[in-house]
C-alpha cells in the first residue's frame, strides 16, 4: 500500500520519471503516461508498468509517468523504486 507521494527517475534522455501517490482502497490504478515514443511503444510501456505494480502487489495508486525513451528494465526499476519509497521503505 502506498502511504505517501514518492518519485524516482529523471527527465533525462533514455530515462523515465515515475511518481506514485496514495489512492483510496478499492479505487484501482489511475495511470497517466506521457512519452516521447508513445505512438510506437505506449502499449508496451503501460504493460510493463502494470506488470511491475502487480508484482509489487499494488492495486490502488495514482501513477504519473513521463518517459523519455526508457527501456523495459529501466521502467521496472523506476516503478519499483517509487513504490518502495511510497511505502516508506529504504
């Protein structure tokens, strides 16, 4: 469960900035994706984000993403870091 607003990543080229915030229990995921390559890879970006959130057992959260062409492993790492920070983990 996300307890506080948290972020990870940068707006540098080939990176992704991920911000997570708490959402009411049962409200689900609100996902807002902005990407310079959305037309080509938007579905893949969303799939990777949703899979990572599912793996981390996050069902309710507000997630905002600004992508600058990050590869899948970077997307996963940034989402996981933002979630862990949002949970209050080190």
